[in-house]
């Protein structure tokens, strides 16, 4: 292999730029040409392919987002477009492709592999819910953003003797809510993996406030229910003032943490090395603190479990009375 390409796909995640930088400079250091594909699979279908140099990725390592931009491409689900994408890569002489993204991005990479294009995927999603890896680029930064926001929200909630609901991302997984909630000492953590009753939450919240608590933080993953609806319901069924904040896309933006910069750099370099060694059709992920190259078929069988032990610890430390 002497001509590689890299793209970022799906939702952006802090640390993607560090991974792109690492892919580009590792490829150049190993005497391979490297091309950037703009806007993920959509850009691939549009043949938006540009040669990259070391200077192309200068100064991006601490920037959020992705310099290659990203997109969700429904057209790529169609077989004819998948075949077209593989043909485009061959037309441009691309010998191997590094994909940076989440589970949907892995599926696209696997399709291309079956069509004869060597690929590897670097896991990038703030939700940390990908198959085949313990850790994903962007998660650590998103958690730190939530912790910082809760610190500010708690100050205001305490001043007004309120309960505060903070909605965080996580439609299908509660890893951000759990990790941030435990780190910032949230009194309640609501996640898709653990059911809860509004009535139980209301009784517990009232009991805590009667004991003299001046504020209470409820972190709610979006997949656990609508935070604003919950806030209105709690106002109606308790005598407690409840404010609701939806953090939204601020969890994806801004400077990545040192951990996400390191993770992007390490996984990006390993992705290039794997391609050049002929180890393709694989996820370049983390397992028990070490980099692991796992074939796509095997990666599908492994799902990062919800840490119920951490959830139970958070319940105990928050003294929520929810269980």
C-alpha cells in the first residue's frame, strides 16, 4: 500500500482532529501518500478527495469538530452507491481507507471491505457505546463538559433552593450521564438502562429537600425521558422549584481533553500501521487500557456494558432513595 485515505463520519467528537493529524503524519512518515475525504461517505460519493501534507494538519490537534467535516449519508445504504464508492476509491488509486466514526461508520467500512477495499476504523463518538472497544474518542471531553456545566448550574440552583435537571446526550446509552453524574456528585442519574418511577423520584426529592438540602442535581440521559416534561411534572407534584437545562451540542464542541488528544493520536497511528501491515477489515480500539486490532465480525459480538456497579455506587453516594 502506498496511497491511503482518511475520512470522518457520523457525529463529530472532540479528538477526531488529533486522529486525522496522526493518520496523516504517520502515513507520511511511513512513505505513503495520504488523501483526505471531505464530509464522510457523502464526500466520497462526490469524489471530494484531496491530497494531504504535514502542513494540512498543522495546528488542529486541540480543535474540536473535524477539519475534514462530517455528514450522515443515507444514500450510502443503497447497494449501487456502495459499489460506486468502492469504484471511486479504485479510480483514485486508494490502497487503504481509515474511517473515524461510530457504529454506523464501521458498517460502511465493512461494506467497502467486502467490496475489496482494505479498511480499518478508529472509534469516535462521545457516547462511548460502540461495539468492540472499551473507549471511544470524544467521550472523556463530553463528560468533562457536563461536569463543568453542572458546577455552574449547582451554584445557581443552591442560590434559589431549586432542583436542577440537566439533560445530556445518550439516546441509547447512559454512559455520559453515569460518568459525569458520578464525577460531579449528582443526587440522581437517569439512564436508559435503569427504569425509574416519577413518583419515587418525587418522594425522594421532597425528602431530601426537607432534610435541609439547598439544591439537588438530576442528570438525565436523553434516552431516559424528556427532561422538560419531567421538570414540569415534578413542579406540579412537589412544592419544589425545578429548572431544566439541555446541554445539547455543547457536549460535542470545544477543545478536547488531553486524554482524547492522546487517544486520537495513538489510535490514528495504529490504524495506519495496521493497514500497511495488511491487517484490514478491523476496528482499532481499546481493551483494558491497551490498543487492540479486532476484526469487524468479532467486534460486533462485543458491546461495552453499562457499569451497573458504578451506577449503584452513585446511588449510594447520592443517597437518592431511588432503589
